C-alpha cells in the first residue's frame, strides 16, 4: 500500500512537471509568433488602435490559451491513464478468474426431502 502511494505521488509530480514543460514550450512558441505578427503589422494599425487594447488582447488571449493548454492537457492525460489502467486491471482480473475451475453440479444430485417408507 505504501509503495502504491509513493508511486502515485511520484507519477503526479512527473505529470505536473511534464505538463508545465510542454505548456511553457507551447506558450513560448505562441508568444514568439504573436510578436512576429505584430512586427509585420503596418504603422497605420498602431495609430488606429490604442496601445492598451493591443496589450490587453495579447495578455488575455495568451493567458486563456495557456490555461487550456496546461489544465486541459493534464486532465486529458490523467483521464486516459485512468481508463487504460482500469482496462488493464479488468483484463488481468478476467484472466485470473478464467483460470479458476468453475462450479459444476455433481452427476447424481442428492434428493433432500421426506424419506421413503
């Protein structure tokens, strides 16, 4: 039981670490792409649009994407792992029960009741 608890804790830490690393890489790529796109926009765009509006959009949109990437990806990975582990346990249990001999009635059933005279 202790081994299972320790293994679950270690796997949880590794899962969090991996999801954070993947999320940070995705967010870095997204921020770099947005920055490249902003650099290609014309000067007229920046004179028409308020500076705070552009910064707010970038911050909110990238923050929302980061939330989806880190939380949703972690949730999906956790759920898939749970389903796979459950299916493996069910298949293992099925094989174990299949090896046990099944109950078979005897060839001559005993009659229980009133004795004959």
